[in-house]
C-alpha cells in the first residue's frame, strides 16, 4: 500500500467512524484512535457487504448506497466496541 493509500484509508476511516458515532444516541466511551480503527474496518466490511448485496461500488462520483452501508456497519461497530470498552472500565462485578 502506498503512503497516499494509507492516508486516504485513515481519512475515510475517520469520516466513516465519526458518522457511525453520530447516528448512535448517547455518549460512547471510546477515543478518536479507536473511532478511526472502527471506521477503517467498517469501510472495508461495508464495501464488501455492499458488493455482496449487489450494490454498485465502482461508479463515477460518490457511491451513496455504499456509504450508507458503511455508516450502518460503523454504527454497529461503534456500539459493539463502546459496550465492550464500557464494560471493561466499570468492571464485571461492579453494580
């Protein structure tokens, strides 16, 4: 992967991760680096899932349906990671 590709993946991951956080209600106890990581993984999984669903991903311009799938995957990913991080911080036996 080229340095430009890595920077692009980080920027797209940040955008997808932030959009995923925006669609979730409440505050998520995860940091920016975790959000970027979730966003990058969600962008990759979302693109794969969009292709599996028959959504065109190689078009001229912005692929709005692919972006929608990526944001939904990111919201699920952020919710999952936030619940795991929140559970870890409070402890399993704490009430």
